[in-house]
C-alpha cells in the first residue's frame, strides 16, 4: 500500500538477501551491533562531535519572541501559539 512512498518491498527483499548471506538471525544481530558500534565510535571520535560536546550551547539561545507565561487567556484568542 505505501510501497511507492517508502520502498517497503525493496527494503524487505534487501533484508532477506542480507539474512540469507549471513546465515542466521543471530549473525544478523551480531553484524548489526558491530556496524552500530563502528558508527558510534566514528562519530564520537570526530572533531566536530568533540567540539559540540565542549561547546557552551547557551550562546545559541535566541531571544524569545513569545512570552513564557500562560497562553490560555483572553488576549490570545485567534493567535497562533507554539509549544
């Protein structure tokens, strides 16, 4: 039904090929965990990630355009509020 949007049939066939290649569900999850750990380590060791971790994110806070008070009052009828 949603295959045209998400390519579900193609993804399912690819999953079947990978499972057949690896031989078992356990081997699939072992490979999945290995790849996941490589990705996490690669990102964690990158200069950009280290800089983000040491950055003071306070400097990126923007001035509020909207009050942080109760938005459920008569003054806000027909106004658009974000939460």
